C-alpha cells in the first residue's frame, strides 16, 4: 500500500466539495465565510501535495510558495469577512445572507 | 517512505478526521461549534503538510488557520449570537445541493485520480524551510510584497468597516451612550 499524489488530491477535492455544499446550503453569513475558508484550505493542500510529489528542480517548491500566498489571502478574507459580517448584522439585525443586495441602502434609510 | 505502514496509517487517520471536521463545519447549527470544527480542520490539514515535508507551512497553518482565523470567527459568532436568523435550506433543496457537491466531487476525483502527472524525484531535502525562504525572497519577492500590501489593506479595511458609523453616533449621543455603544456586540444588541 502506498500513499501518492492522487490520494492527497482526492482528499483535497473532497474538502472542496464539502465547501461547495456549505456555500449552497448555509444561510448564516459566518457559515458561508467558513465554507469559503474550507475551499481555500483545500486549494492549499493540493498545492503543497504538488510541491512534494511533482518537484521540479527548475522551479523548486513552487507549490509551497504559492500555498503561502493562498494562506495569506485566506487570512485577509477572514479578517475582512468578519468585519463585513459584524457590519451587516449591525445594519440589518439579521445574520442571513438572503436578499443582501443593497446593504448600504438599508443603512441609509435608518434600519440599522 | 510513502509505502511505510506508519505513513499510510497516519494519512488515512488524519484524512478521515479532517473530512469529519469539515462535515461538522458545514452541518453544525451553532456557529461557535462550527468555528471550533474549522480550527480542527486547519490543524489537521497542518498535520498533512507535515506528511508532505512542508514544516514552515505547518507552523503557518497552525498559527494563522487554527489559531488566529478560528478565534476571529468564534469572536464574530459570539458577537452575533443574539441576531435574528433562519435555519439552513429545507430538506429537498439540501438534497439537491448535496447532489451538486457529489457531482463536483465525482468529476474532480475521476479527473485527478486518473491523470498522469509528470512525476519527478524528490531530492530528499531534510527540511524544506530553508529552500522555501530562499525562493520567497528571490523568485517570489514581488508576490511576497503584494501579499504584505494585501494584508495591510485588509487590516485598514476591517478597521474602517467596523468603526464607520460609530463616530457620528457617538458625537450625537454624548459620552454616556458612546461608551455603551462601543464594540459590535453591544451595537447590535441595542438595535
């Protein structure tokens, strides 16, 4: 029995599909944020697996380098997303994603 | 090393726990518990990075993913726990979404498992941290700087978003109300 690149890639695809399911099913904005984080984590896992199993001497560890950027982007996403969630809840008093098309307008007519 | 029984057992154990934690993230009703499951997901994927000889990324994932990010989301879950909300989609639509996700998994799995990658030898680096650091400041220095800029922009944006409306309201309401209204949790509880 041997663990290879395909094993890690299929695991990453499973994580990505779970994140997709969460994005489709959930209504709570924080849950949507977490599902998106799950998908970014899946992408990072695939990149690290490629860095290990498809090592190229001309571009060593390219996958790991890009995974660093993906993790940084995920952190930025979590920071801004959390701030937006707090802002949204403050303005609408609801944590649901449904019907959020004109959040600034809702703030303007004083529902916040 | 890849065929080492210990390696195989560790991979399946960590992978199974990772999938279980990910399922908990997308199904658990309570957002605090979901944030905890997300933290576990990041910690376990960090363990997989260790299996893939990525020690620096393991530390990064543990500190940023399992630590900071999950803490931030748990804080937001606590601050918004009294806000109005409705449960997830009803059962029929949930099944439809599950079918879509399963279809995506099937297509991706079939493509990824069947593909033949240009496999090349692992040079047997002891740890990859040194080589990664070298790459980050030489070949990838431009993306590295851009990432720093992105994080700075995220910091400033988050600060602006959360204190945008507080200034005029605090000025209008006087010092007593301003103190009560500080912080997002206090703000939404009042509305």
